C-alpha cells in the first residue's frame, strides 16, 4: 500500500503527475528532498498573488510569526518517509480562506486523528519507482478529503480556481527535480582537509580515500540535523 493510500484513502479531489528520470531511486529521492519550490520564480509569483488579499489585511500565513513569510514547505507536516521509495506530507484546515485557515498538525498521528467539521485534509506524496537499472519514475500525487458537506461546498470552487496553477507548479517541480538529478550525475567532489597544524591536503575526486584520516562517519540525516536543515520535500500550493 502506498503512503497516500494509508493516510488519505477517501478523497474528493486529486491530481497526479509523473516524470521518468535516468537515475536510480536513491538519487531521485535525494533530489526530491532537496528541492524547494520557493526557488521557482513562478511559484513565488503564484503565492504572492494568492496571498495578496491576506497581506492587504495585514495578516500572516504563519500566525505568530513575521507577516512577510509566505506559504511554503514549513506549512506542511512530514507524515512518513519510506526509504528511497516514498515520502508523504499533510496539511489540514480551511484552505480556501485568505490566510489558508490552517490547523497546526504536530505529526502523523495528529493528522490521522484530525476530524474537525468544516475542514479538509490534504496529502501530497512523492514516489520513486525503478523502471529498469538507471531509470526511475517519479510520481507526485495530491489528494484532498473534505470532512463534511460544508467543507466540500467551500473547497470545490477554490479547487477549480487553483487547479490549473497547482498542476503547472507540480509539473515545473518535477522538471526541476529532473534537472537536479542530471546535474548530480556530472558532479564530483574535491575535498580540502585542513589539519590542526594548518597544513592542507587536497583529495581531488577521491573522497573515499580520506577515511584513514577522518574515521568519523555520519548519515545524510545526521548531518542535516547538525546543520539545522529541514529534511523534506517541498510541497506545493494548496
């Protein structure tokens, strides 16, 4: 069962987009997690337009924070990641409102338990399917479940208003992920090690050879935690 089926098996609205990328799933997932839609100029313009009424009223998409902050990945809750196969994010609230009407969801359990009338629950997922060695199909799927008839009436018109832009953002996102993967295939690492006596040694395209000198090893997630970097893919316009 896919993660999105687990977290949102019932839904009234959905969209799905795919792209085939000549890399293995681990590289595709790394590109997904590293991507930020805020880097896309079109995404920034779309969000600014979406938030214009709210900003004219002096309100913020992040209650209690700087009102200049725009909607982005921080609005979503990481629900679950399944290795290099899938990752899913959730969002809940009255998303058609000028300020998104977002409900704070702490974790995957809180998302599953949330059932407040008048709201919707949204899940966006990314999956990496190995088609053959060196070729991966990346799929992004979005589902929205309205928790009652009032929410369905309110969200329906909003969905059809944003649907063309939302779909375009997702397609642009997949193209950006594909470009990141292509750039990564041509990447090699040169590492300059600085010793405590201020002498240096350059390991050119041979990082694996420094293990003798630097025995400590960390996973990608450990390093991101040390650096305070949020480990997650970047969902899109709700």
